[in-house]
């Protein structure tokens, strides 16, 4: 029974075509291009409002050099939010539960921020390794610690997203199985479990959006330090 | 309603007679470029009919999502059918 709980995370294939391909291509279909009109329809306008709000949230504290990253970070954010939310629909596959995908997002972007910092302002970038006001005796230890924390960042970014989504999906499956099995035997307990399932689904919707936001926010912070 | 004879390949699917189906399929463009064009045509038709309208509602997106759930169910049927038989 334990093995089958993790089966939902195996990339399913049909006739050799993996479902992950469809799942990754779907966000393209769900976002609407603004037409060649002065005022668009309500759906396009709604989408534009959200996008403007996100961009302002993330890029307000950033210096001008970082604004070049706006398109990249926004598309990343939209992609992650859509993938996470689509994964909550029944029978669908969430590509962001695969560590490989999240590391593929985290490592190149983090590495890009580090390289930008090292190329443009190496002293300032290296200076981040030592917080201000450290006692002199602690300096060597702290530099080692800060270097380790710098290199752990991409790992943390990828694993955070993977773990949150995987844990959420697993919980949903566990509690749903419990409610389903309990229903013939003890209907009242099954109803309680169903209420728990409902609340958990609401939590999962929130987590899906928050995790995508946190991913992009942290990347923008790393960019701010280095740009 | 026969105005001018149109080559078989260029007719839309609903206008092709059953006997002409083979030659219609044979003449269609199955190159990657052709498939991409067909996908784009289909997307534009759906988009302009259900989403790019003045008072678009939730229906346009909802149909896409339900279709996605249905396709996922089909894709995972082998997996899911094993769960109940264990």
C-alpha cells in the first residue's frame, strides 16, 4: 500500500508519450494574448491586472539593472503558479513534484545571479560573505558558513518547491483514501475526514500559489544582492 | 450548390465525402511545420470563439480544464485501474 502512494509521482506514459509533456505545454494554452485592440475583453484585462501587480511587488525594491530580468521572472512565476494549480485537478500530473524540474529552474538562475555579481562588482559580491559587525575572531568560521549557505541556495530552492508540493499531494491522497475506506464502516468519522480533506485542499491551493511566489521572490532577492 | 470544383485536399473535413477520405488524408500536410500550423489554427479558432469575446466568462477556460482532466484520466487509466484490484 505504501508503494502505491508514491505512484502518483511517477511520470506516466501512454504509447510512449509522457504525460509530463502535455502537462508542461498546457500553461501556454491557458494564458491569453492581448489583442490588437485598445481595450481588451474582461479576461485579458483581468490577467493584465494580476501581472502588473506581481511585477510591481517583485521589482519595486530592485535597482534598474535588475529590471532586465522582469520578463524572465514573471514568466517563471506564471509558469510555476499554473503548474501547481493545475496539479490540484483530479487525475492530473504535477511536473513540479519532480526534483529534476525544480533543480533545472533553480540552478541556472541562481548561478546566473552569482556570475553577474562576480563579473560586475566582485568586491561587493564577495563582501556578502561577511555580515557587518562580526567579531574579529569569528571571521574565518563565518566566511566558511556563508560560503556554504551560498552554495546551498539552489538546492534549497529546488527542494523547497518539490517537498512542499509532494507532501501536499501525498497528504491529500492519504486522507482521501482514509475517508473513502471509512465511509462504509463509520460514516460520522468519514464526514469529519471529508471536512479535513476540504480544508486541506484549500491549504494546498494556497501553498501552490505561495510556493511559486516564494521561489521567484528569493531569486529576485539574490538578484538584488548581486546586480 | 456546385460553384467551382475545389481540390479535395483543401476542403474542410465535414465537406469531404466518405469515398474521398483516403485521398484527403493522404494529401494533408503532416510535416512538423504543418502540424504546428494545424495546432495554431485550432487554438485560434477556440480562442476567438470562447475567450476573445467581449463578455467572456469562466466557460472558455473551464472547458479547457475539463478536457485536460479527461485526457489525464485516459492517460492514467492503466495505473488507476490497478489500485482497486489489489
